[in-house]
C-alpha cells in the first residue's frame, strides 16, 4: 500500500527504491528457504519471527505484493535503472 500511495502522489523514486528493496529481500529469503513468508524483518533481512504466532510459509497476499512490485510498471527494469536504487 505504501508503494502504491507513493506512486499515486508522485514519489516515483521513493516507490522504486522501496519496491526494489522488498523484491531483493524476498528473492534472498526465497533462495535460502524455498518459500515466500507472511512476515519479513526488513532490518535483519530475514524471515520475521514473532511471539504472536509462528510465521507460516505463504503464497497468499505475500505473493501478490511481490508480483505487484516485480511487474507493475515494469518495476524489475525501472528499479535497476533508477539512480536512487542503490541508497542503503
């Protein structure tokens, strides 16, 4: 929702940067675990473990968000070409 909101209000570079970081994280964790997950710890760059409940493997909304970031407006290409992409 944040990425879509940023796009709606003209903050394209910020949207691309966030989408790129999310896609990188999901790709990294998927390569390590072979699954998409419901929660990610964006600071540590891993699956988020919660005391609330065990974080299940998931292909629901997590996959939808990933596909939105990966495909919407050619994010996969635009992210790599964006000058703001490599600010970490």
